[in-house]
C-alpha cells in the first residue's frame, strides 16, 4: 500500500485527482477543516462522486472561469475536471495540489459532453477518472 493511501482524509487530496477526474458539483458550504485544537472554517465544494474539496481563491477563480459564472448556486449540477497540478506551491515549496482544469472543462461542455474516448451518458474508462488523451494539453 502506498503511504498516501494510509493517510485518511475527509477532503479530496491531490492523489485522488491524478491526471484528471470528472466530478459533478453538488453544492458549496462552509465546513470546519481544522483540528480539534484549532478549528478553521473554510468553503468546500461538495461533489457527487468524491469527498469534498477545500476551496482556495485560485480554485474559486478557476471554477468561475470554467463555468462562466461567479454565482456558486449556478454551479450545482455542473461538471468540472480536477487534476493534480505538480506546480502548486505551499509555504514556498512545490507540493502539488488539486486544481480545476479550465481548458478541459470548457472543451467537455463545448462538445456537448462527448469528448474523445468518452461517449455521452457512458462512464469514463476508469471509474471517476476523465480520459481525454487526444487533447492538446500535455500530461506530465
């Protein structure tokens, strides 16, 4: 078993997103993401297919850009693509982290949800993962 699989989390981790997962937004709410000793309230994105994702200002802006709306109520029922971006930094160090893939999300919606390798109303080839390997976005 990999070490990251041994560490349980109530929230989505970068390892959960991998090269890309297609998720449906269920809502947005404030939750305690801190510890018992130090509670901390943050906004989280509720997902139908996965654990909630803690939101930061960058991902909020990316969701707004990907879905074309700054009204979070309009995001409910919309699909977005999340991935592990190795270029995310924390505390001055590159750590990687979950990011919204604006380009692939826009292409997904523009193609009427028919993306290469994924037919409409047909699940992706890997459960919960989005395989669009024919796009022009290079994978790491």
